[in-house]
C-alpha cells in the first residue's frame, strides 16, 4: 500500500520514521514539500525519487493513502490538487479542518479520516485522536489507526470531540512545558544552579507521569499523598488555589478549543 504525504514537516517526518521503524517499505512512502530544507531532511529516510517539490506530480497516481500534513493556512492551496482523487483514503492531520470541508473538495465517496496527533509523536510517545468522515468505515479507520499507531497511542472518537482533543492533547504538551519552565526558573530563583534545577524538574515530571500511569490511583489521591497536612506541599497548593490555577487552565483550554472551531469555519 502506497502512502503519500502532502507536507513534509516535523509531524509528517515523525510518522514516516515511525512507519519505517515498523518495517514499512520506504519505497512505498512518498512526500511532497515546497521547502528545500524539508526535502533535504527527508532524504535521510526516503529514496530521493520519492520526494517531490510539486505535489501535483506526486498525485499523478492516487491509489493507497494520502496524508494531508500541511499548516491550516496552507490547506486552501492544496485542495485544487484533489479533484482527481477517487480511490484513496485521505487522512488529515491539519488542525481545525473538518472532514466535511475536505470532502467538499473530493469526489463523492472518497473516505476521509481526521486526526489530531501531538508533538510527543516525534519520539514515538504521542497520542492521536481519529474520527471518521461521511464515507470512512471500519476498514478505513483501522488503516488510519495502523499508520498513526507507529508514533504512539490512538483513540477513536466522534468528530465533534476533536476540537476538545486539540485543546487538551494537541496543545497540551506546550502547557506542560510552560509549567516545567516556570518550575525550573523558580528553582534558580531559590538558589539552585541551572543544571540541577533542570534535572530536578525533568526527573520529577517523568516520575510523576509514570506514577500516575502505573498506580491507577485517582489524580486527586496522588496529590493528597504528597500534600501532608501542615507541610510544604500544602502551602504551595494553597497558593495555586488562591490564584485560581484550575480556572486559568480551563480558560486556556477553552481558548484553544474556540480557536480550533474558528479554523474549521
């Protein structure tokens, strides 16, 4: 089965690398990108003859799977190229673009699957939500899942949930990095050197995630287990509560969800 990627950025490269790591033949993988720098990087994992600067040339034959991996603001430049597609499964990882919008530029009956991965896919630790369009059935969803599972976990949802997924897992890594950066800077202000502060933050974040995954304990119980009554953690958590941390996080996630909905219009 041939898989053609329209757009050769970081996420497309991560999926391509994941497929190759799972022993998918690189000869069956194709990608187009107008940027020379992106094409040069792709030469490290794909045969040069499978890399195109002109998407229309790559799509001269369209059997198999087509993965749309361009930026949302570039999608309208890609749509005119899809007029002749009749036999492919189309998977879109473009944020905020609905299945219906993509289907409107395709021949009737072409199956579309919408996906929302996140950046930990770059190291094979991502999570991707996928949703079916009007003509995508179980077989197409299984194909999409098999491709995207090469870079992490996959969950199947209704498309109505994708904007919320975008706000939580799609944008979520940046929220965690922001908190980690704030904790790192706090450590320096409290007298730690930069290397020690960073090591403490990274190891604490890694350990906390592993504990949450492996213990199957509710998150609030994990918080309570650290926050002894009258102790240091309790004092820190009081500051977070007084400053409205949970409300701030919800407002941020809602803003991300609203923006995803705006992009789909």
